[in-house]
């Protein structure tokens, strides 16, 4: 599968590396194409790097891992390239001061879907940090990965990828449920960064 990674920070970089290790064809995109090319060279596995536009046009699945304050403008710019793609929204709408900029009546994922109306937007990977993406093996079982989106086939694609990456990928229903998933991610952020639990942590999902 061709996978574009938009954003080359810790989360985007780690996710791209793991996917490349699984045998997927990965293209890293950055506002600094030389940086993306350098990361791709470090990753190996025939990964490539270049501009945001190239990454968006390359991917059957495109992972969006950018800071919230630049995300909507960037998605509007890339809307043409993203048409028909599965666009995985990894962002959280964090405002200055560490609070949610959106909630209750909309979500980051829904705003992204409005900015790229022909993309198949799926909310996932927003409540796991890069350490967990790098190594999702926990003694108590697989970490939870919630997957929400309006297109069932797109949801299924991301659930399958999440399972291959080592997560307990759970179908979280339509995209509007991102209004619930983004506050859940904010709870994890509070626990991990402000309440001393650390970032090599994740939520779980128990069944019996």
C-alpha cells in the first residue's frame, strides 16, 4: 500500500518508520522537503521524502500528523491531492494553555473533513504517543486504537493497519464520534504530561 505521511515530527516519523518496516511504501512530506528526504533515508526500506503535496498525492492512505494551528490551512491547500484518499487525522485541537480548541458541537476531524470534502477522513492514532507507536507491546495486552470515520471501507483499512502495527484497533463508528475521542486524548495528555504518569503509557480495552 502507498502511504503518505504529512508531518515529520516524532509521531509522523515513527509511524512512517513502522509502516515501512511492515513493507508498506512510505513517502514522508514536510514543509522542508530536504528534511523529509533525510528522514526517509534514515528509515530505509525504500521510503521516500519530499513536499507535503507529493506525500498527499502519493498515498492511498495519508497520515496527517501536523500541529493543529497549521492543519486546516494546510488541508485546504492539499484538498485536490487528498480527493479520494483515506486521510487519517492524528491531530488534537489543542489551544494555548493546553485546553481543547474545539468540542461538543464539532471536532478537529470534522473540520478537516469540511476542508477536504472529497477525502475519506478517519480519526485514529491521536491518543498514543510515539513511544507506544514504536513499541506497542505491553504486559497487559495491546494498547487501544480507536478508529472513527464515515466511510466503512476506510475505517476497515485503518483498523487493519492498526492491528498489524500491534494495536487493539476498535471500530468507533462515524466521524462525529471524534467529538468524544479528542477529549479522551486530552485526558491521556493530562495524565502523561501533567500528572506524572509518563508518555510510555496507553489506554487499553478489556473484553470477556
